[in-house]
C-alpha cells in the first residue's frame, strides 16, 4: 500500500489558522504555533462574548423599562407583575422599544398593569 503524505492537509490547516490570525500583533500573525494559541484564545473570548452580549442587552432593556415605569409612577417589578396578571405577553425588548419611542402607548400599558394589581 502506498504511503500517504500529509503535506497538503498540513498546509491547508496552517493557512486556515494564519488567515484567522491576520491582523494580530507580531509573531501571533506570522508564526503558526503562536498564531494557533492566539486564535484558540480569541475563539474562547468570542464564545464568552456572545453569552455576555445577551446578558448586557437584557439588562439594558430592563433599565429602559424601569425608567419608563418611573415616569408613570410605578416600579419595574410591579409593572411586570401587572402585565403578567393582565395576560399581556410582550418581551422586554419590545417593551423597551415602546418605552423609548411611544410614551403614550407605554403609559397605557402602565395603566393596564396598575388596574390588574
């Protein structure tokens, strides 16, 4: 049986890693071993960042809703409790958009939440 040489796959793997490391400082963009380490670490940071992004946006939406509630004389938790009791199922992203762009509609939602409690 013929011997299989791995030069093509090795070159392909190295080119892929070096392409991902393009723009990194110093040897991290030119030397395979350091580039591989940097790419692996940056992949971990990217993975963690995708999770943190969801947390950050949720807290931003809650802050915006809370600010809108305070303008209408109630706090966030009683507002959300009132919405749940009045069977209004809007997610926090949409509630924050309404709080920013349509103050009249948000005031109406606050009144519905107050009447449900």
